[in-house]
C-alpha cells in the first residue's frame, strides 16, 4: 500500500534518528538536535547495551538539520542514523505502542541488531503492502536488538517481511525473520 496524500491533508512528517554508543554523548546530542531546528522529540533514552537513542520528528528540512547537527557532535559515538522524509503514519503508533490491532491474520516478525535499521525497515514495510504493524520493541532488555511484529494476509506479510529484511540486511544487521501463516489465537 503506497501512501497518497490529499491536498487538504498535511504532508506526513519526517523522522530522524541517531543511535549512539555513549549515554553521555547521547544526552548531549539530544540537546543539540532540539536546539538546531524546529523538531519534536519522539524518544530520547538509554537502550541496551549501554547505548542511547534520539528520535525526532518534523518537517523534512528541520529533521535533516537536527540530525546533521547531532551527527556533527556525536561523531565517533554514532552507531547508526537516518532521516526518513515522509514516514508512513503507521510507524508512529508502533513506535509509541499506541496502535490498535484491528485484525488478526498471518504474523510476521522482523528482528535487527540496530534500532535505526529496524525503524527504517518498518517504514518500508508499512509502505509496501496493506499490513498492520502490531508491536515494536526497541532495544530494551533485548541486548541491543529491536523487533517488529505485523499482521495481514499471508502473501502481503511474506512480501513485506522480505522487503523489511532487505533494508536491515543491506546494513548487515539482520538477526532473523519469520512468517507464521496461521498463528495460535493466544499468541
């Protein structure tokens, strides 16, 4: 499912992320990013294993300026980063655990060694086919890994899991992927 915008709707926000190997530098970087441009702080916290994550949203030019300022400061502490210009709207509820599951069909799971790689994959997944992002866990009590679960028709789930896995694999950070065509109701 590709996102289309109507003239009466604002363009989807952009998303920027920096994943750092230092907590101290992460806090300093978050401050620099927020002062560099008009962005909203989506997430700024420690993650396993002793890393720090800063996630901002806003207009693409502001997000780019914010991430560039953060990268300039963080330098040797950067694990991964990205700017997604028109992030799919389903990514935000999955990141903040505010989504509501409206169907239960095939189950897909994508697991990565990097938060940044996984969030980029989530955007690709949401744009690739009509699936629902169910849950996203970002490196908390996961040894620094991240995963997303999604549901939809079997063919769509298979296609998007492959598309998402390709994004993560490009960075050499794919842990695993699975598609369960008929998960148990209790799962």
